């Protein structure tokens, strides 16, 4: 099950947003190890979710 992605976290700089683990910025567990992934609010501001960007959702497979 995928965790809900917060629109406005209180301290986005404390967490890596690169996967569903949401690790502390100083203890990355995903194996990437290089840098933390910033939350969109850090990159594009408070209204980032109002730009009409759709979350990545896998389409159901036709069988």
C-alpha cells in the first residue's frame, strides 16, 4: 500500500521524498545514498499542487 503524499508537510526539509519510505534526511534507507529528494513545495512553492499536475498512477492493464 502506498502512503499518502502530503501536500503541505510542516518540515519538508527533514525528510527524503524519493520513495514510499519517507526516511529522515540524515538516514536514507533506500540505498540511493547520494542526496535526499526534495518535496515539490521546496522546489515550486506553496501552490505547487494547484498547477494541474497529475500524480503518477499506473493505468489498469487490459487483459
